[in-house]
């Protein structure tokens, strides 16, 4: 009799435990935030991730400045094809693509419960499938834009090549002085300062240029009695020759400029070309189209690797399942090939995970939430 009673109690206990374990958790709901749904005290809020493309663009600005003696370059130095007018031109040096994860403003969800909830949502957070409302998500997005290179605002040609730019001439002048009933002419000296003409300055600069070349030739061939200890003298002669040559040929320098553009892709961009920015040799990088600007476009080709995930979700067969609010939603990203082009020229290509191109999957809430 005691054995039967003990066996019966054991069976009842197992059935009770089984019923408790399979009882659905009806005191917790997961709702999309918006409309009449509001955040109340004790709720948990999470959001699905959103992929943002970050384009780092490096463009080079080339500046050409004519020299002050450009018109005399062929006559006095024999230089041809020199810079005759100021010009600016741009070229694309590099385009790099990075991805960032942000909160999707259209995919906020709240978890409401009437009892104490224990959760291991950190597993989905760590994997990046969901994001919590945390400002640390944007810490890595800090960007300090320091432009490379410097614009030349000061004088470009400090040494014009002449020894003296003003000449002083002494002349004898006379003034009339009345003495008794007569006038006499009294001489005195007058100094006049006269500036050099542009042609005279160019002639002196050309003479100094040829003197430097001749002196360097004599040092290198041993025809002079001066023998420098090292190459410092030759280096200085080369520097001066370059400066005096620039007085006729002009100066050219290149300045790298850095730009950063953010683009949020969506499903409508898949398989089509989308303009990121516009580029022209005269104006450089711009986000507004111009008359001569060429669009720099990106093309997104999803791999469709998450297409079969739709079959994982159990189909809804009843009205009860249709209104069920105990499912936890998360997003699985898809792999996409991104190509950046200007015309038919490829500038950049990469394979990235894009959350918007993947599927939204639902799990039973007790997968991560339980008592």
C-alpha cells in the first residue's frame, strides 16, 4: 500500500512539474514602439541595428602659379611651356568604405511584464543582432576632420633675383639767386631714386641663375680654388637655382583634402546605381550636382544568403498566433558586394554585412526571457 501511494505521488509530482514547465509566459508582451504604445516604468527597450556606409574620400588639389617673369622665360632662359596663368585642378586619390552600426529609428521594441523578468539579452547584444539604448554605441563615430596640406597665403616669390631694386642717380641742378641788381645761377646736387622695370629685374634674375649654374659646374669639375667640405654648398646652390627658375617657370604644389560622407542604404538601392557625391576637375568633391560634375556612384549587390531564413520562422496558422505578442524580434544581416565607380572606372569595392538587406526573424520570448 505504501509503495502504491509513493508511486502515485511521484507521478502527480512529475505531471505538475511538466505542466508548469510548458505553461506559456503570458505575463510578458513584446510590442513595437509607436502609435498608442508608450514606454512605462519597468519596461525594457531595445532596437534593431541599422548599417550605415562611411566613405572616406581623399582628393588632391593641384595649384599652378605663374612666375613674375614668365613672359621673358623663353627670351632670357630658354625655358618653354611654362605656366602663364593661375590654374587649379582636382583629382581623386582614394575612396575607402567602412560600415557603422546605428539604432534603426523605425525598429524600436519594448518588453512589458507584470512580474520580475530574468533575461540573457546580452547574448544577442554581444552578437550585434539587437542594440540597447546606450550612448556608447556612438563613441567610435567621433570624427576630427583635419585637412591635409596648407593653402599658401603669404608671398610665393620672396627673392626676385635682383641685387638692387631701386637705383639712385645724382644730378646737378641750378637755382637763381639775386645779388644786388643781377641774378646768378647757384649749382646744387639732387638725388633721384628710380625703380627697376620688370624687364630689368628679369635680366638680373637670369644672370644670377646662370652664375649659379656656372659656379656649380666649376666646383664639381675642380676648376675653382674653393673646395666645400661636404654637400651643403651644392645643396644650397640647387635650392637657389630652383627658386630662380620658378621666377620664370612658375610654381606647382599639391594639397590633399579629406572628406567624409555617410550614406544609409535601403532595399531600393539594391541592384541599382546610387549617386554618393559629385566630382569635377574644376570644383573637386561636392554633394550638389554641377554643370560639369560627374556623379560618383555605388552599386549594391546583395548575396541573398539570408533569404532562406524566412522558412525558419513557423508560419502563423491561427488567429491566436496572429495576435501573439510574446515573440522577440531580431535582425540577421546579409552579405552584400559594394562597388564605387565614376563612370566605368572602379574606385573601391568591398564585401560588407548590411542589416537592412537581411531578414527580421522572431523567436519565442522565453528563449531569452524567463522567470
